C-alpha cells in the first residue's frame, strides 16, 4: 500500500487517552482484543449528537386484509417542514439509551403500539457520521394512534400497492427501499422450516471508542459447495474461528473518511486487485454500539461487513500472507452462526 493512500498498517496497540470536549474529563480508550490492522485517521472521541447521529427506525408489516401482500404501518408527520406527510416511525437515538430501546420508543410515541424489535434488517450510512438502524418489528399491544401530538398526527396501515402507485403522500420515497428489505426478510422468515435455528442479528450493546470496520471476506466455489474465509494467521481452523472475536482484518477510521472510501482503500490494502475481485459489501453480519451512558466518549461503533470474493475469479494473492490466510469452513452450523450460509438472511447495508 502506497503512502499516498493514507492507510497505515498497525503492528502494536497503544493505550492512549482521548481528548474530551471542553469541560469534560478525559476517558481512557477501551483496549481492543487485538490491535487494529489498518488505520485511516482516528476519532479522538465519539459522543451521540456531538459528532455522530444515530437514527432508529421500525418497520411493522401485517398480512393484508384485502388478501394481497402486506400492509405497512406509517405515521403522519407533525414537524412543520413535512406536516401531514407519511413516513416510517423513526427518530434520533437519545444519549443514554440503546438503539433497540429507541426503536421501541419511537414506535410507541408515534404509532400508539408497543412493539418488539425482532431483527436488524438494514443499516444506512451517510458519510461516516450518520447511521440509520432499521428493525423489523411486531405489534405486541396498543391501539392505532388517532389523537395528534408533537410526535405525530396519526398512524395508519397502507398497502404496498398504495405506496407503489404513489397514492400516499410520503415525506420521502427513500423508505420504499427499506420497506422492500422488510418484505424480503418477512418472506424469508416465513420460508424457514426451522426458524429457531436462525440466530437473529441484533446490535451488541458494547461501547466503542471510535469507528471500526471488520472485513469478513469469503470465497465460495463455483458450485457453492465450498466456503473459505480470510482470517488472521492465529486462527488455524474453523474450530478456532468459532470462539474468536477478533479473527478478521480490522480498520479504525476517522470522520474525514467516508464509509465507501474506507472499504475501497482497505480492499486494495488486503488483496491484489482488491476492488476488482471483491464485490462491494451489501450486508452486515455483526455490529456493536452503545450510546450510553450519556457522559461516555465511546458512543462509536464496530461493524463486520460480509465481503464476497467473486466466484468467477481465481483466488487473488494476499498483500500480506504472513498476517492473513484462507481457511475452509465446511461446518454448516458455523456458517449459520456467522450468518454466511448462502441462503441466509443478513442485515442489508445501504451506503448512501
């Protein structure tokens, strides 16, 4: 990797003190299980609403009463800028709460329903400081909101056909892509013969002192019968992979680097012809984030991207074969636990 690309390879970890905002006491950075492999800038501190924004969003579907596909729950906006228009229940995550709690709170405040947050189905990213977390949710109790307040004017059920035909005045059509993800998830879930064997993807509530990206790069055979995973040399086989929390190449990055840029630079740093042989990631298989407590300076996040080596290409050479290697993973349960089985649902990644 050339110096012009600004990727610094890390060999040793350091326990440094991050600078706090004026008036705050500095806080020691949480020691990582393994020093990061690559460095693209650094967030000296991360705190919700100060330098990063998290949006919580919930999608609730029900079987359509008219015998069609699904109905989706929307809320009527009360904000002056979009008053009267319809949108998915969504809002800013508040410091001191988990993201799942924020999803349930927004649904309760805006729709009148108490809901469960069943699975993280989509993460949308703008730049590197704005993230929207979308959960598939199920109504547990409550009644449809009809009395307006500062949170919303009302809530209602709409058919997918109404949305596609633009019969509903939406605040923004960007939710259509999210709803499509929710429908795909719902159909996949219904198709499972043993749903209890699927471990839902949820956000792990752990503080992160910065922004971190893990690359789970896999190579499948043409006939899809063999899967190999790129891991650190310390991981010798799939049994060691099963219990490892730091098996994959990892980069720490700063706000000056947009999310897609980080992916592209690290691809080139890991594998020869990286961007040409590894597909752009479209899914997340693990994520850690906890914007709590309020005074914490570790409201960052760690995401594990699923990156697929093109099956039509021969396995490309590694830039650093002394650090990484490929291991076969034939065990179907391990593939499922890591959410990399070919037919398995994974959290969608939208880089906006």
